[in-house]
């Protein structure tokens, strides 16, 4: 391989690596609730932070937009997505279907060591909860679901769940009442107990109830949505205003 080719290949690898680094930084910012719906992501600032050109930043933003984490607005730049009520319903509906399949597979395939690792995960989650470390609590709660997905041994379903959890984190971080856990520790424990007992149906039942409970806590009245003409003209009061 010539020096020119080798240099071009290394440059390409570096660009791909930087794309992924930008993607992961924003993705994890959403997962850990540091980046919230509607927050702007100025391209010049991202270029400066990562030491790259706009083309590299745009590739990362386009992938984030494809995964539903970012919205690209013509001539206005990128912002963290703001899920609507309908999108929220669809996201949770899809997540329940995906996690139903994953938890059933995990119940069949998880080893004794896998269960022990999940017990350790729950202990860390419990410890973060008691020291009121909300960012760690949120991260560990999401990781519990992702660990179960990994144990299922289906990379396609696991990839779907990664996207769904990031979008759920956006919703929960912005629209769940302050002070609630992203996932209840006791509910996770019940799921794990069923996995350990190879009780697939029990694990599915607890997982479905768990996700339905999480969705029920979302304050959809605070979400963006289309207003009727009567509201826009001031003939009909805005529901949220009336509630305040």
C-alpha cells in the first residue's frame, strides 16, 4: 500500500471515529438528561469542541436525526427532538413490543453469571437511589434494560432498543414529574427474579407493567402539540393555561 493510500485510509478512519465520538457524546447527554428537548446544538460550537470541520459534525447530526434524537431545521440548525403526545404513545408502544421479545429470550439464554452481574447492577442502582444521585440513577436504570437486551442474543432487537431507550430518556427527562425515578427499583427486582427462575411469562408480565407505569407518569399536557384554530384565535382557552 502506498504512503498516499495509507494516509488517506488513516484519515478516513479518524473521520469515522470522530463522527462516532460526536454521536455518542450527544446520545449519552440525552440518556443522562444533560441535553433536554428543544436544546440547540450549534454547528460552530460543536466544530470547536471536537476540533473538526462542519462536514464531520453534519454527518453525526444526520445520524442522530435518523435515529430520532435530533431534529434538523432548515436554515436554523439542529435541536434535541421534542416528542409530541402521539410520538410518545408510539415510542412506548414499540418499546413494549421490543422488550417483550427481548425479555422472553433473555429468560431462556441468561447464565448464572449473567444473573449475578444483573444483581450487581441492581445493587449499584439501589445505592445511587439512596444517595439521591439522579444522573447515575437514570443511567443505571437504562443500563439494566440494555443488559437484558444483550443477554437475549439478538443484535437487531438490541439495536432497536438502544434507539427507543434514548428517545424514552428524552421524554422522561423532560416530562416526568420531578423526584420520580426513571425506573422503579422494585420493578426491576421483580423482573430479575423471574429471569433467574426461567419464568419467561412472569418476566414479560412485570416488564409490561413496568413500562406502562413509566408511560403513565409522563405529563403529556406539557408536550408540544398542534393547537386548534379556535385556540390560536383566542376563542378557546389553552388547556394548559387553564390548568395553571
